[in-house]
């Protein structure tokens, strides 16, 4: 463990540490907005704020580059707020405390917020440094990227003048991204019937914990376990040998994070206690074999709990378990145009029991084709409808169609190769970026996306590689004058 201020390049790590001090959950970026406005004022820079809270801070070009192309440096303010079970941390009040460990920076038992805190830090460091050569800069900081890209959707015309945009929200150093998937959320509402618990039943809590989780776009192809699907799979199998009734089921949290934890409270007849233990043990072995090498910390725990007053009826129980089993999760199709790229996928993101005997089930679909996005959300919709649930789809967001002829890409590729002696990888990404939405409003934009190496994004395992931050900074600061 050590201080971030001891890391190089000091400028970007200084501002990343400052960003970590400011609470910034999605849809609650007020403190970060105030921080950015204060930064602009203290550095005597022009600043704009639109009606949803997006911020643009402007800095003139340095000597000789005053009339160069205006470059937009873009990052988002909000962060995914995930923590391990039992961890005490208030994301609305408490700062993130970074830890330096074995060449990486992480947080303890919470998300780090390097997505997209390191992009913010890079923009702030460039704005604050008067020794760097660069053309005019517009640093765009958007709100609410993680829960719907609503900042990018609401960005007002007139906020930007530049025609070249560098999105600083990618997670693999040495790769230049020129396209991304579009996405849409689908939320199902399942209403169930209840009954009084028979006197000869006992209650148990079954928990799945320790999974890696991760980003539902970047990590969907890694084959990681979904805690909801694993737990429900056990329930589906148990239904064939034992009567049981569910009191509640909870799993996952955010639409764009693969669920790491899930638990169910259920009741079984007293004479089935031993049978339940045996079934759990067999299932645990099966899952450990299937997840070997992918989920080293997987745990499946059975423990006694207090008997609830009411539970699902047998009919509702069966419909609910069948619905969760039928809902797809993971890769749906691979791209034929870009080998190795996921084309369409879906994430069974969360299950929450609400009041009045209602379960809310959140899913998130992605595809780099509009038709593919429609296909996968209709598949999800059909599962909900077959179970008698209602379903609503979000507004969705468009993808970013790659432009291999981009001038910005050509200059960036040559710059990277000259700096590091290797060609950067140029590709599209299955995750969602705000670039597609910017292009709808500003069709003349020429864009690329890049960043340092992050791992475990959207989970408490999130970390950022220190060495890659140095290369990211060197590339960015060398690229700016070349784009002038």
C-alpha cells in the first residue's frame, strides 16, 4: 500500500486521487459537478453546464497551435457503485480509497471508479498543465453514462465546437476503438400468489457468492458465472425431487454488471432437510467442475433461517423458476464482419422482490446491429410473456458504426507505432460507449476511443495497471499536437 502521489506520471495520478475523493454515483453527480465548476473557476477557464449537468471546460491552444483543430476530450463523471456483501461503505458520502498493490491500483472491497475516473483525471491534468503543447481543448464531462447514457442523450447542441473527439473510456492499453455496440434494457414484472407456511416446514437460506462478475459488455465472452442463473438452476433441479416454496429471491444489482451474488429463502418439509443438504452438496461439486479455472472463489452455502409467515404458492413458484431458467444470458451471436467480436448478447442483471407480491427482473441487451438488438430483446420479451409477466423496454441507445477511413484514426495509429514500436490493435467493442449518441447530434465528428488497462470493471475486483497509465498519458499528450 502506498500513496498515489508517488506514482508516475504524477499529474494524472494526482487528479485521479482527487476524483476518488468525490462521491459520484450514477444520477447523483452533484458533488462532482461542483468540483468541476470549482476547478474551472480556479484555473480561469471558460465553462458551460447544460440542463442535465454535462460540463464542458475550455482551454485555448498553446503558442503556435492557437488556430489548430479543436479537440474534445470526453469522459463521464459517474461510476458503478458495487461492494462485496457485508462491506460498510456509503457511496453517497464516503470517498474511494485507492490502494497500490503489485503494479496495480484498486480499492478495498468496492469498485475503484477508474471507469471513467482515469479519463477524467487525464482531461483535468491536461487542462491544468501549461507546459504541454496542444490545440484548443474542450473537455466534456457527461453525467449518468453507466445507467442509461442519459447525459450523452441530452447533450445540448451548441455545447461543442470541435470536430475531433477522443473518448477516454476504453479499458485496454494498446487498442484503438472505432465502434461499439448499441443496447437496450428490458424490465419484467412478475406477480405471484402467496400462501401461509405449513407448520411442518423449515426455512433455509441458500447463497451463491464469490463470483467475479464484471462488465456485461467487456466480460460477457469470458464465460463467468451468473449468480442468479446458478442459484435458479439448483432450484429448477430441486423441484423434481422435493416440494419447496420461495419466500424471497435476490440477486445482482446493476443492469451492466454480471451478477456476482444471489440468495434465496425457501421452506421445505422437515423430513426433506437431509435431502436438501445432499442435493446442495452434489450441485456444488457440479458447479465447481463447470467453473474450474473461471471462478476460483465460487461458494454455495446452505444455512438455517427463521420461518417466514408466507411464501409463494406452488404454481407461482414453478412459473417463477421456469421464467428465470428460460431467460437467456450471455453471448447470443458472434460478429462475421469482425472475427472474435461478440455481436449480440444479453445480461440477466438483477432480481428483486418488491412489495405487493411483485418481482422485478432487469435484463440488458447489446448488439452492434439494430436488427440484432431487436432480436435479442424480443427473445427476452417472449420468456416474460410466456410466464404471464409484463415487460417494458427502455429507450435504448444506438451503436457506433466503425469508420476505418478516419483521419483521426490514421494519425493516432502512426503516433502510437512511432512511440512504442508496435502497431496498436484497431477494433470495435461490445460494450456501450457514448460515441454513437454524440454522432447522432454532431454528425461531423471524427472519433476514436482509448485508455489504459482496467480489469474487473463494474465489480469490487476493479483495478488499473500502473504501467499502462504511463503509456496512455504519453500517447495522449503526444497525439494532441499531431491532431492540431
